[in-house]
C-alpha cells in the first residue's frame, strides 16, 4: 500500500500461500529461485487489491469459462 497508494491492506493468509506462488510461478520464471525478486513474483497482481478487485474478477471469469468448457 505504501508503494502503490491505490492498493489497500487486505488481511490474508500470505504466509501459507507464498510457497504455492513460488511453486506454480516457477514455470514462468527463469533461472534459480535465488535470483528471483518479489517484483518477478508479484508483477501484475496489484489489480487484485484495488477497488472492485478487477484482477480477481478476471480470474473468476476465467475459472467459470474453464468449468463451462469441461461441462460440454
């Protein structure tokens, strides 16, 4: 929130989720984990924590489309 004033504080379970981010995002990041930065891991996530959470809305829409595709 300090770096991006449009973002707000959201209580969460970040300590539990961080290992999952590292594992799942490792497919998209190059090199050793020792060379990754938080910017590499969190780039593009700011819109999950702004008003109306448009990033989360997009992910929910993608999930709905995926489920709909699997039903056909």
